[in-house]
C-alpha cells in the first residue's frame, strides 16, 4: 500500500493509517496466529532506531530522525547498540597504519 501524504493546517500525516488502526491490525494478526507478537507502537520506534544503527546510521542523524532535541537523549537510550562502532573505529585506524603511508606533517 502506498504511503499517502495528507496535509492539514493542524498536522502532517505521512502514513495512510492511524495509530489506533495500526494497534488494531497488530492485535488482529497476533490473535490470528500470524507469528506476530502483540507489540506497542512505541516498540516499532525502537526497532526502527535499532535497524538504522545496524545499517551504520550515526547518533547525530538518528537523533534528528527520531526528533530528539539533544543527541545525548539518543545516546542515553541507544548506547548499548553502538559497541560495534568502537571495533569499526579500531579497524579503520589499524588499516591506516597498515598502509605505511607517510604521516602528515604537523603545523
């Protein structure tokens, strides 16, 4: 189903369904045995954030996407999902050293 953009003076709606409609649909699927657990809509927000982090989204972009005023809010909530970033940084720095390229002169 395509995403419908409805714009009014009071709000913007990007999706063609309401929160209550989505909750009802999840409930119906869960009860029908569709291998879907009944979850809160807010859980979808966390799943979305987790997916973005796993796809390489940085904390600043994620904070903006989630509407967090401060990136610290995002980091306080999702820091446990970023540990692989430290290892990626280590590998990146090690690969710089492994290239045996001359180090830039300091000014």
